[in-house]
């Protein structure tokens, strides 16, 4: 019996279609949700979705399990804030500068961890993330420390911000789709599955890892910068390890190596974390347990399960 | 004409000479057998020739180019392709996507990679499993897939490490037929194997290693009759016994 045609390009197209359908549904949300608080929560979950998509490119598609996505969001946020504060750089330049600065830091970190894998890579990125957070938190004269820094805003309209975040999310999805469906995406997955095999086929493993690090960190930087302009404040809290834990839970629960998985996971986890606030400080416990359960029993995450059911229905 | 020239290659592992002053030539268009007992250094030589290990001393030339110490991906880009004893496939991609990715990695366009992958799937009898993830394939199917990945863009030299080990005879024959066909089209192979009937069937010449050194090289039949080669494989032969040959005649092709 021949297995049903299921190529990477087919899977990715299906994945992208589902992710865009979720975005279309999100575009309708302001028609039904008018309260600024509720809209703000969905907006923040979109912020996490962009970080989760960035981290997923590195961990899910390339197999480089970094523990620094929140640190790169913080670096992006502070780049925009510092440029605005000291050099009066407008946001039109400050936001792209955040992307470039996070990518550059990503490149440096990528160089540092080039020959590391597994827990060694994770621990090194974790150390980098904590050093970055502590340095920013303690540089009172330069960054105002834990008080945080004021950032200019793009618009005072919450709905306006909602659509800015949503538009950015769609742009990120389109960028990732373009990247993943070409050579680069295939080479990233080859590096994830077998770095030795990849290099023996002619793939420059070091170059692919560096590109993955830079793009992933750039996306986190973009998210952090936008978030800073939305909240009009950046603080070292953006880079807390707890935030990275949340991103990791989102991707594992939603589905690693999937655009829809990261997006779905970010929405579900953040919305439920807000709901869980009413029960005290139990979010991390709940999500940690869920990550263990998903990693053990459902490694494809919720999207992996849903995609299987949907495709079985279509067959 | 020599395609790959290996000169005085040496590598040490913690004071032990795993490859010790090894020299041999691989001629364009031939299938050269690299044989020897376990631990003799065959795979280490392949690791050196495919860029996974740098030699302590010695040189390797491919055609007119010195390729000593080049990384694995650069060597692959130059057409020195490697197959592993423990297969190296991309387990979470379909078999067909593995072939496509291997084609793209060698600089073949997506459309052409797709066309070649379709032809290779048929030739390697992988049709029924082409859309399964490579991690779900049997060991033999993975080896066939690796053949396809090596040959999606014809290599200048294909280095095969124990391709027939632990493979079903029917698949073994598919592999042997694949090698024969590509050889007839002019491909060059360096074949590491313990399977003497297949070595005799496919190779014109052989190099035999023992304890990191080349102990015999030349015509395959002469090498398999070499006293030192027999001793390395079977232990010391009793004095006065007629020296046998490692050559066996029951090629798997002739088995029912």
C-alpha cells in the first residue's frame, strides 16, 4: 500500500492556511470585543505569538534549543527606547534598529554556541539571557535600571495598536512561510534532524544555524520593540526567564515545528494564563505540568493532533 | 587516471595510530574495495576523505586539487559524497523530501530535483514508502534512500561505508544493481565492505588495511589471496597449509 502524498510543501501550505485563518478570525475580534482590557490581552497574546514564532524557527525547525527569546525581546525594546531617549531617533527608525540590534546580538550568541548542542547550548543561552537582564537592570545611569524607560507610542488608539500587532503577525507569518518553503527551510530541518548528515550532503551547517539565530532573534527584537511602544515602557521584566518559560510552553502545547502550533499555543496559553490569575500564582505550575504531559503524550502539540484529525477528515 | 590520491595519511587517537601512513589511488571510473578486519581503520579513512576528521599528516588530492582538511560540506559540494554505515537521513521529512533536500543542497534547481527524485524513487523501489517520514523506514530502505541522496546529482566519487551490512538480500541486489549501473555510466566508488562475494563481484581492485596500515593493494583476486590479508582476517595459518583465498564464489546474485 502506498502512503498518501504528504510532502513538506503540502504540510507547510496547510499549516500556513490554518495560521492565516486564525489571523482572519483575530481581525474580526474588535467587532465583538470592545473593552480595552480584553483587547489588550489578545494584543499581548499576539506579541507572544511573534516571539513564539521566532523561537519556533530556531528550536522547532532548526533544533537549536535556545533559552533566550525573552532576552532578545528585551534587547529589541531597549534598543528602541535608548535610541529614542538619547538620540531622539523616531520610531520609524527605532523599530527597524531594534530588529537589526537583536539580530546582531543573535549573531554574537550564535557564534558563541556554534559548536554546542543539547543542554550545553540551552545553558549557554540561558546564561546570556540572565547576564543581559542583570546588566540592563543594574545600569541605572544608562537604562534607569528596574524603573524602566519611557518609549514613544505609535498611536493612542488601542484598536489601532491591535491591528498594528496583527499586521505584524501576518507579515511575520508570510516571511517565515517564504523562508521555510525554500532551500533555507529545508536545510534548517536537515540540520535539526541530523547535522552530520546535513553537512555530508553539502549543507553549510554553521551558516544555517547562524541564519536561524539571526532571524529568530530579529523577530523577538521586533516584538519587544513594538510591545515597548504599546506599553510606552520597557523594563528588565521583559527579559525574565519566566517569560521564556511562557514562550516555551506556548510552542510545546501548540505544536513545535508548526506556524499554526506556535500561534495557537500563544493565544491559548496567554489567554488561559490571564484566566488563571484569578486562582493565584499558579500559571507556571499549570503550564509546566502541561508541557510535561504534551512532551510525553502529544509531542506534536494541539495543532499536531488537530492537523491529523482534519486531514483524516479530508481523506 | 587517478581521481583521488591519498598520500601518507596519518591520524592518531590518544597515542594510537588509527590510520598510519596510508597511501593509495582511486582511479576515475573504478570501484575500489577498501577491506580489512574490524578496527583496521577503514571508516577512519572514510572520515578523513569525507571531511569529518582532519589528518595529523599526509595529503589528499582530488583531480588537480588538494582537498586535505576541507570540511564535509565543501567536499560534498565538490562531488565527494559519503554514505554512512549507520544511515544519516532526515528522519522527520518524507523520503521524497530527503531526496529533494539532497538535490537542493548540491545546487540542483527545485524542479529538476523533483524530476530526479521521482526517477530515483522508482529505481530504488521506494515508491510505496516515498511519502512516509524517513524515520519510519526500515534500515534497508534508509540505505536505499541514502544511495538516492548521494546520486541525485552524480558525485565525482561516492564513498560507501558498509552499504550491504544487515540488509535483506533483495534490497542488497537493488543496491548492487544500482552500483553496477552507475559504474557503467562512469561513476567512481570507494566501497568499504566485509561482504567478500559482493566485493569480488563489484570491485576490480582492493586495498586491505590492518591496524591502521595498508597491508595489500592491487588486483582484487591477488589481494584476497595475499598471505598477510588472510592472516589479518583469519588469524595465523598453520605452517605447511596451502594458503586459501578469502574469495568466495556464492555471490548473493546466484542465490535462489
